[in-house]
């Protein structure tokens, strides 16, 4: 049986990973959209 620390720690680490992944992915998408818009202007 996992201890209470594992019950709190593992979901916490997963949430941090999801948040960082979402943030980094959103930034990459914004940069890509900006790059494509810049190419269309030329």
C-alpha cells in the first residue's frame, strides 16, 4: 500500500508536468503562427 506521501506526490508531479507541457506547447504554437503570418506578408 502506497504511503500518503505517494498519493499526494505523484499526482502533484503529473500536474506540474501537464502545466509545463501546456505552457511550452502553447508558446511553440504562437511562435509558429507568427512565423506563418510573417511568411504570408512577404
